[in-house]
């Protein structure tokens, strides 16, 4: 039995027909650039995130870069963030000219709110939190520190669209600006690159709209340099279709988690999900002993099971950031050596989940 890490094909004929119809409509009306589907998507998506306004952008990377720019973050500023995320988080900060400063994480793989305060300097402008793997950070604690030091908060909710915390507050609902990637690997996905920024502030929304179009006003005047970072109308049209599906997809991932829990929770450390929170499981990151990681991955692969490591190198340890002071980060440095990302997606069958669990049992010599 082969188990791919992900399967990006659209397997339901009904779903595929809905997507094709959405694309066909756009091709017929011809408003290919910022067409009506874009604003409809922005409104609906913002509401799900608990915010007034949404701005569709070209990718999650664009969303982060433009959000930082809209908050006037740049050269000479420091932005506190996690060391453990997809590299786009660090890159977005660095591309504004600001310096990313890593704050250690806790066992849940999210930024440790108790470590934030000691990393604040007179240069600190903002906290960029990442809801890593699709589970939300401890936002009330983080918001309290931000308020105390007058820092901006940006949520990198790229992996957490549709999730909420134990207080029922949706991913994206806390930040001054909150950013989503909607690329094909994310739980809520387009069929190409796409991203979203949400906010309650009208001036920030309007600034992001200018920044996503080369800093242009009225299509004629430019008052600040920027990139072309617009979302495609065709992607927005397909995303409107997927808004009717993503809840089901997340539910399926949560179901798969329950099966893993029954079968392998004694052998490896599985992610914990509190009853009141909604974890999106963008990545199903388990922890094993450092000395077991390579052997277990190899054994799984020999049995047809693809795994990944999300992510094998801490961002501050990447070549690109070697020149910066990377700090001690004991928890992140331990976890990065122990993590394995198992397949957990809506296209997996129960048989596949049981089979994968059996192979892990076999590895550990458990009948
Ligand atoms: C995917 C991702 C991004 C970047 O999004 P793209 O759409 O690929 O540009 C940023 N941050 C996190 C946490 C991500 O998972």
C-alpha cells in the first residue's frame, strides 16, 4: 500500500465540475484582473477570520511582506518571531530591511509568550506570530505583551485558515494585520499561488490595496515603491467554491488524528488538540527520539509511506541568516531534530491511516 504525503488532485467529480464552472464564468465575463470574484472572496474570507476587510494578494509571502510594509516596518527595526516556520516568515521581514529576531518556542511548536519580553529592545517594532502547523499561538498573552510595549502584531496564519483557539477566536482575528497563504499545500487551498491579508482598519486595508499594485494610486500615481502582488480572479473564483469544502477537509484531518491517537500515542509524541480549539493540521508534526528519526522515516519509506520534515532547519540557522545573532533557542533546537511530518489529509482512507500506524508499531516492535 502506497501512502503519498499529499495528493493535490481533485478527486470528486462534483467538486471538479464546480471549479471548472467557476473558471468558465471568469473566462466569459472577462474581468480577469481584480474581477468581481476577488471582492466577493475578500468579503467572505475576512468574515471567517473575524475581521472587517480582506485584501487578496498573490501569495502568503506577498501577504507578509505587504503587511509589514503597511505597518511602516523597515530598516533599523526589529521584528520578534518564531525560529520554527517556513522560511517565508523570515524572508518577509528581511526583505523590508528589518531584522528578524527569533524567540524560543514551547513543546507545541509555537512561540513561547513568556520569552517575548526579554527579547524586546528599543528597536522592536512588531511581533510576527506563526500559528505553526495550523494550531493557534497563545494570543491573549502575546497581545498583552504587545500592548504593554506598544508593538504591532501580525499573524502569519498561513497554515491556520478556518481554525480557532480555545476561546473560539478565529485565526487572523487578533492581529493588526493577519496573513494567509492559500497555496495548494495549505488546508484551505487554491490551484496556484494565492494569499490574503485581513484587518479591521480601513486605512491599512487601503494601503495594502495600493501596495499590492506597485504602490499606485488611481492607476496613475505612485507614492511608494512596491511589488505586483494581486490575487488572480480565476483563483478567487475557485476559492469561493472551496469555501464550501474546507470545513469538511479540516474535520477529516481531525478524524485521522483520532485514529493515530488510538494507535500510536504510546510510541511517539502526537500533537495535542484541546477540545475547545480547532487545529487545522496543515502539517501533522509528531516528535520522536532524535536517534529514531532517520531510521523510522527510512522504514516508513521502504513500506511505501512518504513523510516530510516541517522543517529540518531553523530559519535563523539558514545560510541566508548566518550573519545575524541567532540566540540559544534550546527548545527549538531540540524539536527540530525530533520532528517528523506524517501524512494527514482529507484524501487518506481509514485503511491507509491504520496501515501507517501498523508500520510504526512494527518499527518499535509492538504487536
Ligand atoms: C506557506 C507559508 C508561507 C508562504 O506562503 P506562500 O503562499 O507559499 O508564499 C508563509 N508562512 C507560513 C507559515 C507558511 O506555511
